């Protein structure tokens, strides 16, 4: 039997309740009444004497001016002074991603003592076939909608248009473009697919996957690219850092001032002898590549998948360095997320 | 609702709530149900989608445009719902059998296998196999790249094969 036919027939038997229409009508009427009330209040404000309005506007302008100045100061400080990287490592988002799962029923990650041991395990896996089926119902899947981002009470929307990132301010009535960020030119022979944009205070992160026909700068192909822009001046975003991590981009989000980026790094095993650089995931900051330390690499024995899940944390305040990084071999063909915890499932 | 939904390229652009609901209500509900795995949540999403449509009064070039807009808003609304603080802490999920119980045509095994997929995989599977959208169109709806959608579909098919065994040709 064809899956498509069975799935279509099943869906055809699913219908929405007709009486839901009444609820929608009720909610629409209620919204209209609330909107009318708001309009009344707006009209009352318009009736305030012009002089008083002018005085208020002048006061507001001073406050906004001070706030803009403050924002510029914050950005300048973040760029000059090293951020508190150590404190980020202590934050739960990365430590929980790995360590909370050690005592769970689903996962029990192993540490690795050397690159040689890791290479041996990878080659063993290449000879095995995956048998484990994860219990997906034990995992709560949530997605965080970051396409629209509220910063200082203003809703910004981000969009990619012809290699430019368009930053717009959204209101009920309209969307106003505030900035157009030209994305970093691609390296020769490298194609970058931008997949995610995140706005956080004075930083704008553009994340995607870079594909090339051959490895460049010691990184595997494909790898995830994270472009950091400063928004100290919201009308003129400025590129300040390019971070990369091995593997195809999978997921990114910000929580508690930490940008977490997750990628999948497939390991290609051939008959030739492999060096640690062939096998282990890398990170790079502005072109400077480093292999992940063995202490940051784990093995999930419940999966025979030869693929690293690479998880990095970046201080969203500066966005110029990796604060922490971990990789799990066989860590997950799937990633499910809550706000505080990414879950890896084989 | 006895009246089954009919929609497609021949359908005219509907602007009043009644005809909009009759035409697209089931479509929105089915996608919301696949994404939220809960009838209560799916009904919340349906309400929100039609309220947004009434509030924003978008101008549609065609029925296809209208359909794509509604599907996109459904994806966004269910995403917001799933991301809410309450939903993160309380996740009542209905069993597949309860969602499609009353019909002889329904195949809870197949539906259950789809519901067990991760959220974006099952959304892609639903849009591809039920709504007949191409990879390019799914990528646009879900704001991602075509290669990502292909990868989701590939992985989802593998998981479905594993879950359904040899009984179904995926």
C-alpha cells in the first residue's frame, strides 16, 4: 500500500468543528470593540493642547537621545572589553545540553580519552548499521519564533533579499525598512545559504551553511557560518566577526544572553588512515581554525551514526568569540528543543 | 463538519468569513493538528489564523496565493503556540487514534507514524504528501532552503520506513 494514499485518506477524514466559526465571530466582535475603545483614547490624546504635546515631544526627544547614546556606549564597551566568557560556560544552556542527559534513561554519553580512540570508534561505526530507534514521544519539541524579534519594545522583522539582510520595524499597520545589511562576500568557490537571522540588543547574527567543493582553511565541508554585526547605530549595521563551526547548520536560538548554534558534521570514512583533523569537528574565528579539544567530544553509544552534533555557545553581547563548544558523535540525527535544553536523539 | 473542504487552483478568492472557513477550515485544521498533535491546540490555531486573516485583510492575487498565505500563518501560529511558556511545561498530546477515530478510511498507524516525527519533518511531510506542495514551495512556506527541506523529507521518509516496516511504500 502506498503511504501517500493512506495518509491522504486519513487526513480527508479529519474535519474542523463547524461551531468553531461562532467562536471566531465572537472573538472578532470582541476585538473590534476593544479597538474602538482604543480609538476613543487616541482621540482624547489628540485633544491635548498643542503646547503640552510639544513639551512632551521635546522631553521624549531628550530621553531617546540619551538612550541612543547609551546604546552606542554599551556597544563600544562590548567591543573593547573582553566579555565575561567564563560566566557563560557556567550558564545552564550548554552544560545541561550534555550533562543533564548523562543520568537520563535515554542517553548515557561516553567521554573519549584520545583522538586515536575516537578514530577507532568512528571506523567501527562505519562498519555497523544503525539499529536504535529513539523514543520521540519522550521529547518535547518546541520551536522559538525568532523571525520577529522584540527589542526595547519595538518589533523588528528580518528578511533576506538578494544577499542583503533587510531589517524592518513592524507595527499593526505597516512595516518600515530601517536598514539593509549587505552580507559578507562569499569566499571564492564557496556558496553560502543563509538560513537564520537573530537580533539581540546591539547585535545581529546571520547564520547559514557554507558549501564548497573542497575543504577550506582546515574546516570540513559543509560548515556553519555565523556573521556578527553591531547595531550600535541601527541604521548602519557593521560587520564585526565571522565565526564558523563544522557541519551543516541545524538550529540556533538565544536564551539568557547566550546564542547557541547547533550543526551536524558528517564524518567521511575512507580506507586511508585518518588524522584527527579529518575526523574531529572544528571551529573558526575570523579565519583562525581550531580543532575541538578531545575533552569536549562525547560518544553516544546508543547510536551508531557517524555524525557529530556540534553545539557552540556565543556571548550574544559581543558575538565575536565562541565561549564554549561540545560535540557528540552519534549525538543526534534529530534535535528537539526547549528554551533551556536542546535534546539530542539518535 | 459534514461538508468536506474543496480547494485548489479553480477556487475563487474568498473574503468573507463563512466561505473562507468552509473552503480552508479543514486545510488549516489538518496542518495545525499535524504540528501540535492536539485537537485543542489545533482549534486554537484555527481561530488565530482566521482572526489574523480578518484583521489584516490581505489582498490575494489568486486562490493559490490565499491558500499559501493561510498555510504560512498556520505554521507561524502553531510555532508561536508551541513556543509559549505554558505549552513548554504542559504538553498534552492526543493519541493518533483519538485524532482520526471516527472514520473507516482513516489509518491511525500511518497517522501515528507521521505524528511521531519531529515537528518540522512532519510539517514537510504533510505539505508534500497531502497538500502536494513542491520542495521549493515548502521551503518558502517554512522560511528555509530547498536543501534543508530535501534533507527533512529524506530523513522523515527513512523514519517512516522504519516505523511502518514493509507494509507501506513510502
